[in-house]
């Protein structure tokens, strides 16, 4: 089945440690995204990538880093510089082809990160 | 992207139609209306989108007013599994490529009552 996988579902880390969240898609989508969600809030965009080896900062990129070495993969690193890293992290992907008039995004199941 | 206004929460009886309103009075001519929903602790799910015509798919119908300043998402026969937070989003779509992120508000928490 085609889809987006995020692992693990729950992740626990000590403060001061960097942690990398995995996101893989087999939908052959060009664009991939990372969002953060805090309790009772909507999603906020961290980073997005329209093509391999290229990515742009979203609204809350500070304290995060990404890479896009393969079309299928878009890992997110939460660094020790992120002041409030505990949150629900969601990865998404979409087609990004010229001439297409809509870009619905498909989301993964999310990773709940707890930093203590 | 234009901002949207949605009620914080709504109730609907199981089997009845659920009508979720959204105001987007500052929408631009090249902005689409999208609806997503998020069941508790899961990733959001795309429902439907439209530009100015009403749209229908297997999940829902989208009614956009003629002036495009508001829209209504209709779930024709709500079930308990439709309990979720529903997000109305307006965004520019670039037909030449260049998809960017979505801007989510707090959405409407729809509760389907048995």
C-alpha cells in the first residue's frame, strides 16, 4: 500500500540531546513537509521541501534541521536549541508538478516526542 | 494566505447531516478552499477542496457562496467515526509548481452524538 510512515510513534529523550524523526513516503510525491502540533492547537509548518536537495524554512524553523537526499525521505532533527521540543510532529507529502491545479497533502500518523 | 473563522465546536446527531461553516471574507481570487479533518492523535486527512463551484465527493460536499466569502462543509449522514476536528484552509495554488505548507487554525471540533 502507498503511504507515509513515521517512526517511532512515541519517542522520549532527555533535554540537551538531539533527536531525529523519520519520515518515508512511497507515493512518488515531490514535496514533503514537517509540522508541529501542540495540545489544542492547529498545525504549524516547520520546514518543507519541493524537490530533492532543496528545502525551505516554514514558520517555526528555529531549533530544527532537515535534509532531503532522497525523494522518499525527509528526516527532521530536533536540536538541543529548540526550547520547547515536546510536541506531536507530523510529516506530509504532496505532488508538486507543473500544470497541476491542486496540491492536497497526505499526512503520516505522527510521532509524539517527549523531552524531559 | 487568507485567514478563516470557524466555530470552536459543534454537535450533530448520528445519521443527520453535519453542516460546518467557515468564513473567509478576505479570500483572494486565486485562493482555493480546502477542508481537512483530524481524528484524535492521528494525522490530518484531506476531505475536499474547491475554487468557486460546489464540489462533492464520496466523503462530503462543499458549498461555496457566490461571493466566495464563506463556505459550508456538509457530511450528509454523520457517523460516530466522523467525530474529529475539521479545518477550513484557504490557500493559493500555483499551477506552475511551488507547493508550500498549509496554515491551520484551531478548527471546529465536531462531536457526533449517538
